[in-house]
C-alpha cells in the first residue's frame, strides 16, 4: 500500500502545494514573531515588517497562479530573452535615482516606497535561459562547444552580482548553474577541472578582505574572545538560541535572542528563532516540509518528457537545496554567514516572490505532465 501511495502520479502536485502553503504560513507567523522588535525601532509600528511580508505573499500567490496557468510555449518565449532581462535589471541598482545601498551591498532598487532585489529574479532568469539552450545542446558529447555558449551568460550575471558586493547570491547562482549543467549531463571531469580555478578566485576574494577572513575564523569558534563581539556575535547568539529551545521550544514569541542580539532575526537567522521558540520538533518540521517540497519537484522533473521543463524543474530543486543548506548552515555555524534568506520563511519580498513564481512554474509542469 505504501509503495502504491508513493507511486501515485498526483502525489508530487499536492505535496508541492501543501508544503509551500505550510512553509509560507509558518514563515509569515515567524516573521511576525521575529520582527516586532526591529519594526518598533525602525517605524514605531510593531507590525510594519509583517504587513509588508503579507503584501508580498498575496502578490506572490497571484504570480504563482499565473506561472501555473500560463502555457508552456509562453515560457519558451520568456526564456529566450530572460538573460537580457536579468542583465538589465541587475544593472538598475547602479542607476543613482533607483539604486539603494544596504549595509554596503548595492543590490537593491527602491520605488514607490518598496525595495526590490533584482538578483533574486536573475536566478530564475538564468535557469530559464540555460534550459532553453541546453535542450538543443549535447553537453556530454560536445562539452566545449556547449560550455563556450553557456558560460559567458553565467559570467555576466555573476560579475554584476559580485559588483553589487553580494557574495551570498553569487555563491547561490554558481551552485544553481553547476546544478543545471550536472542535470543536463556535463561530464564529471568538467566539474573537477573547474573546481581549482574557482577555489583560487574564492580564496582571493576571502583573503582580500579582513572582515571576510574574520568571518571564516569565527566559523571555527564564534565564542572565541577575538571574534565574539565582532564577526562571531551573530553565529554565537544563533547557536545560543537553537540550544536554549530544547525539544519543545520556549513558546511562540518568547525568543530572547531576537531582542537586539540577532540583528537579522527575521531574515538570515530566522531558523534560529524557530529553533528557540518551537524547539527541535519545530525545526525538524521545517526540514521535513523542505524535504517533501524538493522530493516532489524532483519527481516532477523526472516524469516530464519535455527537456526544457525537466531542466528548469531540476534547477529549481538545486536552487532550493543550495539556499536552504547555506542559510541553515549559517544559523548552525557550519558555513560562514553570507546573508542568504530561508525560502518561503525569511522576511524578503523579492525572495518570496521569486520562490513562489518558481513553484508556480513547477506546478504548471506537473499539471501538463
């Protein structure tokens, strides 16, 4: 009976819907809980951040429904120009009247009182463009020719994101692009060959900044006196929050670490607040919902016979896996803090909107399949 249940063709469709709904609902609840202190300090209203997140959730739900209903042929037309659109939008933060600098990162645009992060949508744009061309390329038989065509597009996107000083998103874009090449059949020797120069570039970026070097050093022991009050502060208090939650948690809204100890409690470190308030069981629930979502997306990718849909769906799964791993890795001090949101849960309108459009696309593929 169990094997029959898991082999049912409609299972991935409903798993995607319900895991996304539950993650978004939990995210809205945790944003309300984690952001009240910051909201009060910034605007004098405890609910301002929550209201913005709720607005983007409604907008994202509408965008996801559009992505779900639109015909597959329309996606091919969008994919054809998605790289150009991504490059243009990534250039917008450098326009003086539009661009906004937040904590040293020039990766935001502001208009009509709202801020948007173009790099969140550039991830999906790169996925669509890569998949559009990969369906006509044989990566395994003619690796050099295929990569000569695809890699320049990736480099342009990556260069603009690094220029915005957003290394977290740059890492994610690299992992997404690597994932889509792997799914499309690029030989293992390519990944081994590209690892060395990329490791050298990454090392150069880290060693060129004392702050980044300290972040890596704080990773080993954030409680060390040399780093605790500086780069170790956030990871140390994140671990404290997770540790103090126990099995059941301190209760919704009862986090102590969100009171000025975790400056990014509602964004980068929201998983720590979940661990503190909802305990180990709440944290495991979040991981189970993510596992269900990713499993279902991979099932959809494997079932579809259309190469373009398969590559896009599989790359979306890679996107979510990479982003979840980096965010939770930062919260648990397994990877350096690089400022990446937790999909569907962290505060961030651009991230939520991009994630919901991607889920809407996969649901559309599931429906057509």
